[in-house]
C-alpha cells in the first residue's frame, strides 16, 4: 500500500447511482476540486428505484434524487455533473453504454478516471455488490482501455483521448490511499445531501464515514483516507 501522490490536470468520476461517488471517492474529489483541478461527475442511473418503501412513486424518487445529486456535486466542488438517466437495475456493459462513455471521456479529456472496481462481488458475508456497480465498472474499463484512445473505436464520438490513470473504488485489491484528512467533513456533507437514502441520523452517518476513512488511512499513516486500485495505463 502506498500513499497516492497525484495532482492530475483533470479527473472524471463515473458511477452508477446518484450517491455512489460521494461514498467511494468524495474526499479525493473534493480535495482535487479545492486545489483548482477540474473534477467532473457522470452518474449513469436515475436512482428511481432507490427506496424500500412500497408507497413511493418512482417519478418522485427520481426528482428527489436529481436534486440531491446536484446539491452533493456542488458540495464536492464538481465542475459538471452529467446524468445519463438509465433506469436503476438496467445497466449492462453494452455497446450503447460504452459508446456514450467513450464520447464523454473524449469530450472531458480527463487525466484520471475514477469508478467502481467491477471484480468485487462479495463484501464479507453481508453484502453483494450491486449489479449496476459491477456493470458500470466493466463498461468504464472497456471504454477507457482501450476504446477511447483508439480512433477506429466509435469514430463518431470525437478525437481519441488516452486516460493516464484509473482509480477503482470498492475494491478488494487496493494499492493506493488518498489522504482526505482535509476534506473528510466535505465528504460527510455530500453524503448527507442524499437525504432520501440515509438510514440513521447525521451523527451516526458521520461516525461510520469517519471510521471507514480512519481504517483506510491507517496503512499510510494519514488520519483519514480513501483507498483505490490504481492502474497506470501504458501507452
Ligand atoms: Zn450504488
């Protein structure tokens, strides 16, 4: 495990649901944004199935989550947020999604892409990684390496762009830790912006975020960290 020392020219986070980026990488995104680095966010799903209540209409949830996403992205300091409005639960690593992602990568031209590690399926004995997370991870890997960098893939989607570094969150094989000690409270605030998704009060959620970040930071000696699998793409 090593400390992540990277100050990219720009970063693009690609996540499945409106609250995924904040939980996975909100501290690092906020840190980079605070340093003047352009951080962009793409959310694939509309979030409309994000409720256990049988009494809520999907259209109401969709609107609520859109507003929450805007607030959270503002808290993080993201320069843009793009919703692709795929219905929750329908993400597949399809040609259609890869083409959209290639077009977006080529237009934002990020040095770094952040997103979910698709190889992580089980977390302990209590959680199965959401299918949308896994499919988003596969689609972004295929879109970035190699499609976006090669002109004959999706030639209608703009000139090729080579992403230099992939940072994959929610991974079982982390090898870098970003120091998010300065932005941990911004991360908490961004997570709290997704009020419709929260079970528990703000204090309890802050405690969980703190605890996980303390654990992640420990191997590299920082107070709060976020860990990633880092892939430095050779080209
Ligand atoms: Zn999610």
